[in-house]
C-alpha cells in the first residue's frame, strides 16, 4: 500500500508523515478501508505531523483519540502541526506563576 | 515454552552468569572497575553514590545496590567498599549471603589501600570466575522471565511502530505466565487515564493515577515548565510535540494485559504478570531500577538511536525509524521500520521480537553486550548532604 502518512484512529485530527512531504504534494493515507487524501500546504518532513482537518485556536489537537495539546492558532488541513502551533497542557509549572 | 538458564540457590533463574564486582560507594567505584577489568567473566556497576545521603534517598541507594547484587544473572559477588561509607559493605554482604549466592567482601581501608585491595579482589574474583565456568544451564519455563521495557530517544515512529511491537511481545510473555515491567512514570503524563483503566482493580487504578499526579506535582513545584526537559530536544526534532503525545505513544509498550500493581523503584515483584515500576524518564536510571527489580532482559525502543546497555542484563534495542536503523546499525539490534512503510504488521514483528528475546535468553549476545556497554545509574531522590 503506497502511502505518505499514517493516521492512528478515526478520531484523530492529524496524520504523521512517513516520507518527506513538500508543499503541493498529495498525501495519501489509509484508515481501515477508507482512503484519505490531503494536499500539503507546507513542507512536512518524515515523522512530523500535519492536520487532516481544520483545527481552531483553543481546540484540543487529537492523536490516538486523545488530546496531545491545545492549538495556539488556527490550523488548516495540510499544515504542519508541532510546537509552533500546539501547546502541551501538562507539567506547566511556568503557568502556576502567571 | 522453555529456555536454558542458570538456576540459583534462591530458586530464581539467570540468563547470564557474571561475577559481579559491586562497589558500595563512589569511593570504591574505581577499584571495583579496575578489578572487573582484570577478570574475565566479571562485570561491575557504576556507583557514584552510597554516602552522605539521607532517609529515603539513602535507603533507595542501598536497596538498589543489594537487589542488583542478588540478581539471578549474577553467579557470585565481590562486595567492594571503602570501609566507612553510609551504604555499609557488611550490610550489603550479609543481605546477599542470605540468598545463598556466593559472596565475599573487601574494603580499601581494611586491606590497607587500593593496591593491596586490588590484588585480593582480583584473586577472589578469579576463583569465582572459574567456579562459575563449571556451572551448567538447565531447562526453565518462560514464566520465570521478567522483562524490562524502556523507550529512549523517542520520535513519532516509537508510538506508531516500535512501542506497539514491544507491546505484542509483552502480551505474549504475560500470556505464557511471565512478568513484564513498564516504566518511566513521567512518560505516562497525558496518558495516565488510559493506563489506569487497565488496573486489575480500583486500588491499582488509583495507585497508577496517584503515581503520575505525584510526578507532575514535583515538576510543577519546581516552578518550571516541564517542556524542554520532557519532551527532550531530540524528541521534538523527531516530531513529538508534547509530553501527552510522547506518553500516549510510550504506553503502547505495555500491550493490552491488565496491570497487576505498581512497584516502587528497584522493588522485586512478588507475583507474575504486567507491572508498572515508578522510574524517571531518564533511560539509564530507569533500566537500573528494572534490572534491580529482577528483570533478566530488557527491550528498549528508540526513535533517534541510543547505544545503551546494562552491566547485568542484555538490552535488546529496536527502532521503527528506518533512517535511524541504517545510521546506527552498530548499536541497534532490531528493525521494525517496515511497520511504518506498511510492509509488515505490528503483530508479525511483535512475534519476531519475542523469538529474539528467547534467543537472547538462550545465549545470543546483543550489540550492547558485544560492545561492552554497561550504563548504570541509581535514581537519586534528594540532594546529598
């Protein structure tokens, strides 16, 4: 099965790139029998994540059907999802003092 | 299923047969290492503690040293102390002797300096090494195996491929009556509710949640942002965005079996099955704890690559990152990257990994053993005074 990304569960809002992807590439992924295709809006390298649906600022970002953090800005389908637009909600000793 | 192992006087089974040169404190650490270098078939631990520690911290170091000394992969022990340290050499000697294991003790002060202690130590260890070389393996049941599970240098392939592969192997072992230990409490933060659901009863589930809450509170009490420490810069470079994401990937190592209970660091499980041990995310401290807890073999998943071994237990390293396997083929034993590319399933690689574990139990040496990696580090829970 030729694919460019992996989606873990059907509830996930993102996929992990299994090859280096360039802006404009079509990333094909399988979820069971379903084929999902996303047009890349930016370069995303192997092992990094990209959105497979639009995510609003303040929403939880979902992988493994669980939250992996909160979006700090709006993210659209095909964009890189990582520390620049997602913040962890745990272990935040820094937040206690704000 | 059977494997060939060394039956010890306390009934436990080892898959290696070392003479352990056991330093009880940092002051005798160099001497212990020097003795070990001089004796074929011996091993040693790196002990940078063992004195001027207080309370729970002192007890933890002593427990880790003793439990490492009574480990079934060890056939005989030479306890090596300075003579005045907090982790008293005589106490360590006595606790090991109680289990029926061959043990002797020397101290630098007692022998009159390191040169004389070296000569005596090498002489004793040489005798032990020859005695152990006559020991024969016997057939043992796979249920006597304790498997330690670790992940380090994680990236996104860890959660997608290498950790679930580990989970399949763990499930197979537990199904056959064996024991498996999941570790690294920090790396449950964000996934603790998923883990707690698998406790065999409410008490165990609550213990798991308390364990993780305690860990997160310690981080928060420092007034620091846990990020940068966890996930590490390497994790982030590899695509992991948050501790939650890392943890959700990490917990896949434990497969689907129910959790029998929570172990404190370096505690030996009293029953069989799947356990959680409270260890930090620092790989070497974590592996040191699980091996002290009796794990005869360790599987270690890595995304970015790591060379880590252990003085007593073979550490089998695997990765789901094709680039990492090619880049660090000298150090990584097992490649499961075909799961990521879609050419192999998690189930088939998990079964292959289990076969590899059995081969290592039967004598196949890992790359870490071949390259003499003996990373060892006792978890410290308070400052020295």
